[in-house]
C-alpha cells in the first residue's frame, strides 16, 4: 500500500466515510454557498463585472466539485490502492482477501530466491490497524472481540511463513525479527456497521499511554527474535533496544560494512542476543513527538538502572487513558505540559511511570544533567535536509495520483 491503512477503506472495497470526512463535506457545502452568495451580491451591486462573475463562479464550482468528490465517491479510489512493483493491481483495495494474498506473495518470494542465496523479506502486516478486518474463518474466533480476531489471523499468517521456511529446510538458518512500530492505539472507534462507535483500540497492560505518546505504552513494544543456528532459546532481554537496531544487525549478519560517512543510530544486537554481552546497546534513546524532543531513556551502567526523563507530556484528564478531542495527543502548545525540572522515572522499579523521583535529590539532578549533555551532543549530530513535502510539490500531486485505468481508476486482480 502506498500509505497506511485507513478507516475509509471498507473490508469489501466500499468507501466508509469517517465522521471527520462527513464534517469536511458539510463545511465544503457551507463555504461554497457563502462564496456564491458573496460573489452574487458583488455582481448585483456592480462591483464585479459579468466576466469576473463567470470566472470566479466557475472556480467556486470547480473547488466544490473537487472537494465533494474527493471526500465521497473518489476517496476510496484515491487512497485505498494496492500496488505491485510500479503497477496498480487493485483499486479500491479489497481487505477480505489481502491476508491470503500477502502470505502467498511472501512464500512465493522465499521459494523463488532460496536458490540464489540469502534473502531479505520485509513483511509489514495490516492487522491490528483500523479498520479491523478478518477473513471469514477468523471472524468471531476470539474471546477478545474484533481486535482479538485480527491478532489470531496475524498469528496464522506468521505460522504460514514459518512453515514455508521449515518446508524448505531454512528454519535453523534464518534470522527472524518480529516487532511492532508503536504501542496500541487507545481510542480508535469503528466506523463500520454494525459496530459503529465501538472502541477497537489495543491494550498496553500496566504501561501508561498509547500510540502517539512517549509514555511507555506508546513506545515499549513486544519483540521476538529467533535464529536457532546462533541464538540460545528461551532467554529474555530487559535492556532497552530500538527498531533502529534491526538495520545494523541485519547488515552484520550479511557481512556488510556500514558506511562511515553518516550517523548510524542503530546498534548491532548480535552480541546481546547471543549472550556474549550484557551491556546495553544504547546509553541514551531520544523520543520525539513530531519534530520536538519530548523524552529520553537513559540506561545507567553505573547502577544498572533505566531512567526515563520527560520534558513535555500531553495533558490527559484524570481517569482517562488518552487525550480528549483529537485522534492523537498534541506535541506542543496548550494541550501539553512542559516540565522544568523534568519528570524522572526509574523504569526498573516503576515501569508504569506512576511515581516520579524527587527533583531535589542530588542523584536525580545528576541524571538530568547527564541527559541534558547527551541531548546537546545529539542535536549537534543532526544535519538538516531539504524538505521533500512542500506546497510546490503538493500543488500538482493530483497529477501523480495512482490509477490503473484512467479515468475510471477501478480494477481488481484475480
């Protein structure tokens, strides 16, 4: 998919507008009528000539037509597309069949490439992201509702790929790294009948917060690694690692030397995974909200402690798990609190981040001072890049809209 799965993509290819999309349609109609009334009044008063009246009226009609169409009939055609290499093969995407197709593509790729030597398969699941969807044989199979059904289906998909590795004799000599990109979303609400309004977010256990936040519930994710040929079974690792570590770890396994002309933030995890080292791969991990640094995790080798330092946190009402009024918590402004001195938590003793350590304690002051120095060094290593998403680039973006058979933009692969 060219972009993430979104609620508007119904499982069977139908367009299911979110409430926000309906609001956009209403606003579009109201603004169009307001503009039309203003232009008509100016024309009647003689301020606007006939030619100007026709030109502006045409632009209002064009603007209204585009916004109305893009927020209704055309939206699923534009956003819910499936691409194979550079070809659009399904428009709009049909989720009912996507799980089987993804598994078949993965296993077919493994079969084709094993004779050529080592391979890299990156498998990105659509499961547990809204809208929640399932094949028929997994619908209603879980005690935990639609979310549980999607987890079971994802488990089945993982099992099919692992079975293919076993079938081809590759099970012992394949490095497998399974993880998530963020904690569970807490306030996703279904827009699909008959479950409209039903909360279908994830669950982060004891950890505070969720997706879009820098509390542990938003950034601490389960990770499972398997490589029977090199890694011992059944061990657990409790020091913080990062998904950025996947890149240098795979490069190390492939015998590839990483370029020295740029900063590589990840670390090779193999010494830690093989039990040859217990040292944390990162002394500091920097957690951003948008472009703003919000928190830092500091693993202290001196006392084998893990500290989390929060500089900015979202305002979450008492008794709530998430911010109110928006899908994600804000990163800055009125919806946040800036902490000076920052909040400091000991994650080994307080992983739920419920009891901030006393800011007046000399040890805590020293921790904050060390983290501040690390932030300064981190910021010096950042090299600004030229923005690729600009008004100029976006102005003609509709001309680059994927379409399998213009102007209908409708196709379905067998």
